């Protein structure tokens, strides 16, 4: 039991080091060692890696990601959820454009971040606007 935990810790650290060093050549060897542990959760993770191996390789090699697009989609969904049943499309469009210019808090770790306190404030403002 303890030996399995130690092996798992080594495996996780190797994976982390592989990501940091961007050494994609070791991925096949790492997958083989992970399969040898015979742990169900690790096997599921490895199967996911194998299924999308080329995307995994690209993620290790390149700095690019789709975080900006995912963040924008998330922001739109939050606004849409808040405004459900209250407004027409034109008001929704105005709110999205307003938030695009004012709704980000860039002080959190130097990245764009849609703060939930800001979301609560916006929700209150939208409710007040629709009641008028």
C-alpha cells in the first residue's frame, strides 16, 4: 500500500517535470509506467491521454491555449443566466458590450478575471434597470 503511494507520487512528479521541461519524448515511457501501477483512476487518466495523444503532445510543446475564448464564453453564459426572462436581445447586447469594457478585474494575478462580486453588482443594476 505505502509502496503504491510512493510510486504514485513519483509518477505525478515525473509528469509535472515533463510538463515543465516540455519534454514530449518521455510521454510514451511515462504512460507505460502509469499503466504498470494498475490503479483505476490512473488508468482512466492514461486512457484519456492515449485517446488525445497528439493534442497532449501539442499542449506540452506549445504555449498556446484556448483560455481566453473559454473565459469569454463563460462570461456570456453568466450574463445570459442573470438576464434570463428580463430583457430583449438589444439590452443583452448592450450589457455584454458594457461588461467587455468595464467588467474585468485585471488585478488578480495579472490576468483578466471576471469577479463574482462584480457579477452580483451587475445583476443588481440590471434588475433595477428592467424595473424602470
